[in-house]
C-alpha cells in the first residue's frame, strides 16, 4: 500500500476497533474505495431501513389531506382545511356528502420561505392518505352506490391528437412541449448503447437492496458509493480510455460531472420517449440515481448525477424560439400520416406537404445556437409524441366506441348482451347489474384514456418524486419481494386531478376512488408508471382481433367455423367484448378485496387477470387466427 493511503487505513481500523464516531479523516472517498472499506463504521446502533418516520404537522394554510396544495375551503363539519380536489374526493358519499363548507380567502401561505410547488411535504409519503381510506366508516358501500359528481359542467370527453390543420393552435403545443422529451441524436445514441450495456451487467440492486443483520446507515452508504463509483468509472473508461485512466489514478469524479449527468439524462429521456425500451435496465438506472441523491453520497462525490430532462420547450426557450410552438403551420409539420383506408396518392400528398412545412419552419426559426437540424429535431419529437398517443391512448377510445356500439347503457337486449356480474360467479369479486357494469367499464376506460393523455407529464412528476432529496424511501417486503417504498406527492396530486377530471367527464362514479401510491400495492412512482404504460398491451391486441374478424369471415372455411360455433361474426365480436367488459372489470386478480376490487389500481389488476386466462376461453383460436402472439409481443 502506498504511504499516502496508510493513515486512512489506520484510522479506519482504529475506528472499527474503538467506540469513537468516524471523523472526516476516516469517512472519505479514498477510504471508501480502498480494500479496507468494510472497517468504516459508526458507533451508533444499526439503523433499520424499515423504520417509520415521525408524523410531521400540516403547515398552516395547506390542505390537510394532500398537504402540498393551498387550502381552498373549510369543511365546517370536519373542521379541516381542504383543497377543492381533495374535498371532492373525501366527501363523495355517505354522511360526508351533507357537510357544509365555506371558502378561504386566497392568501398564499408561507412555507418557511419555500414555494409550495416543492416536494418538501413528501418526506412521509408512505403515510399519505388517499381518498376512500375511511369511506366505509361513513356507512356506505363503495361498490354499490351511484354517485352523481356535483362539480362544474363536464368538459368534452374527447381529445384531439392535435389541433386540426388550419386551426389556430394557441398555447396547445406550448403546454404539451414542456413535457415532450427531445429525440436523441446519432451521437447521443452511442452513449445510450454504452449506458445500456453498463446497466445490463451491473448488479447494483442485487448488492444494495438487501436487508442484512446489523447493516448500519454508514455501511449502506459505503456500499452505495462503491457501486456507484464502479459504474461511473466503467462508463468513462469505455467512452474515453485516456480520461478513464486518469480517473482510476486520482479518483476525481467531479471533473467529469457533466459527462455523467449527460449520459444518465439521455437514458431517462430515451425511456420516456420509448416505454417499450430499457425494460430491465431503466429501473436499475432510476434506483442508482435515487441513491446518488442521498445527501451523504452527494457530499462525498461533490456533484449531483441528476439534471433536468431536455424537452422541446427547454431547447426552444433557451434560444428564444418558443413562437415556433404558436405557429399555425406546426399542425402540418407534426401531424401523423397513416395509410389505413387511403390511396397512395393521398398519402404521398400529405408527406410532401409535411416536408414543406418542416423546411419552412426550420428555415424561419433558425438562429445563432439553434440550427435547422435542431429545429427539425424538435418537430420530429412532437410527432413522436403524437405517435405515442395514437398507440397508447387511442385503443381506449376504440374500446369506448365498441362498448357504446354493441351494448345498451341501461338495458340488455338478451342474456348474451348483459354485462351483469355477481360476486363468486366466474371469479368475480363485485356484484353489478347491467347498467351499473356498463357505467363502471365506461368510467374505467375514460380514466385510463385521461391518464395516458397526460402520461409524459405524469412521468416527469414521477421522476421528480423518485429523485427528490426530501422524499426518502424505505426498503420493505411488500409481499412481492423487497421494494423501495417511497411517497410520491407530486404524482399523487396529479393523479387526483386526473381522477377528478374523469369523474366530471362521466358524471357518475361507481366503486372506490382509492389511489394506491407509496404502499405495498404500488410501492413508488416507478412501479406506478410501469403499471399504466402497460394498458395498451391489454387493449391493442383485443382491438386488433375485433377489427380483423370481418376479414377472417371472408374466407369460406373460417366463415363456416364462425357460423357453426358462434352464430355469426357479429355475435363472435359481441361475445369477446362482452366477456372482457364483464370479467376484465370484475374486481378479481388479488388476494383480498382492498388490493383489487373497484379501487383505481384494482381495475387494471382485474384486466391483467383476464389476460392471464385468455387461453382458456373458447374464442382463443380466433385470437390466434388474427396473428395474436401474446400481450407482451408485437402486433
């Protein structure tokens, strides 16, 4: 060992053998990365990562429920302050519906000098209550009540993929572009491949997310720093051998801080734009960055590994070119061109007009620091967002159309047209008559559509919660292995707003409105995002199968089989849809009622449970004939 390393080693050994707390001389990056790192320890007791944190009082002037929004009104019966969204959620049914309120004068409450949009209240995120936690105590059945939502008139339920060509775009693109990540360049994709390869071979979570007897906070931080430095060293060495050699010599990670921030940011940006990519590595990346935000780790490295996602809006704003998003020609330059039901001539005409619009805008908004290629990249990124919406959100609209086309909202024409379900029959956990189940399915699909429409914004908020310094996580056994349980105040707030919007859209609400976040069902915002990006994997194969049945029926042999087995192509379509609308929304799929049932996340659990039993359905052969290979495949 070199002479300059011996004092650090001696201090570490002395500290391990004695009772003195570690000093700056022992708890250093040099000693942590040395071979004697296991001797660095504190004299304090081992800290459990499953401990509860003390409840913090709600700051004056803020909602008692979500704790992160200014209160809008006072419930005179409860004697509590609420924001509008939380009051509507908590007073939907039972005796609470009759509670009286009075408005609060709008004065911005001080938050110890911090803006209310920060995430400081999330420290005890796991203790956050969600609407419906104690509704049963008010004497109402969450699954049996029809509830008129008494709020402002419902907005239009449909969303435009983008403003129509020729319409005034206003601020529509400005608002969307704030959450649309910028498409990666060719040069950035080289670093993306390097990052993916590094994460694939890394065993970071296997080494860090474990519960060891007597594992103290200090030792966990030591493990985190060693693994983090190993990953960063490998990244730099692979990208630039000379710089990598220098890093191994002087251990100066701060010098290459910009490189690390850039590589980690483009990995996050690529995942948001392409949810199907990095399915095994993105979670590992987020957990690495989550640990790097630990104050002790950040102080040791002297820099943060996290930088904001580069969005279309941030690039244009930096170069004073936001007016590009207000130019009416942008609707032509970013529209998605599809060929279904159109002639080749019409498609080619649209392609040429789109290319001309892109060239006009890129030439018009080119300026110093913002090349034409960068402007085109911004336009292509907006187009990518439209493609995402079409693939992920539009299947919800198609299923809503099928529901309204094949089933009556209040009366079933015959037994085959009835959507009624009864608890205990066919695995159902809920009991609904036809009209109630019709409304229940409609509101669930509407909610999913609203969530997917704002998915990029939700993803941005989820990452802010995950990578916040002020919202710590706890390692817990949730029944599905060890998970990082962490509150998500910003994501939860946005979900409550989306839920409120969906409730106003459908006019009535059936079942529970509990949103699981930061508990054993949905431990953190990462698993929440992963859960809702899978919706199109459920709906798209069903939509594709339904749309191809008329084509299949044109073949004499298959038509004969359909007529003999199902009666007609129309009856076959109705049987598939009816079975999905009944048993894909019947509250099944979990060990107990609270985990599935009619709560917001339980609706998706029931749909996945239906998917797992598809091969047992008598119409499964029809799915195979239309090219179905699975709910996790390509269609």
